[in-house]
C-alpha cells in the first residue's frame, strides 16, 4: 500500500507564479498545481534538476492564511521531477525552507 508522505494539507491551484533557479539570470512563469505551507507542486516548460535551489513568488490563498491572500517569496529545494516528453513540460515538487511576505507596492 502507498504511504502518504505529505506533511501538510495541499490546496489545488492553477495560478501563474514567478520561478527562478539558483543564480540564473532570468526568472520565468510556471503554473502552480497545488500548494501547502511546507511545499508546492508546479509545472514548467523549462528543465529544473533534482535538488536545485529555487525561489517562487506566489499568492498564498485565504484557505492557508485564514484571511486574505498574501503574496510571498518562497525559497526551497526541488525534491521530485517528473518530465512529460510529449508536452515538453515537467512537474516539479518543491520543499520550502523559508518564505517571506512580499509587501504591497
């Protein structure tokens, strides 16, 4: 039987997010598939290697923040990569190490 390894409840999403890997110059847009307080799953058309350091800018939904959505900058590590060669996309699981609320401009 499959053992559930998630540490926190996941919330489905389909929001566009800003993704950057390590010291790469240009961030790009990915699609957030689901999100929890400890991590996220996203899809992207750019390759990302397992164990890469990544940062994401996204909006935490009210279900997680118990109020209004908050824009946050999340820093984490890629813990799973599933590539779909037919569509040229990869599904990436990220484990968050830290996150910061991004002040409204």
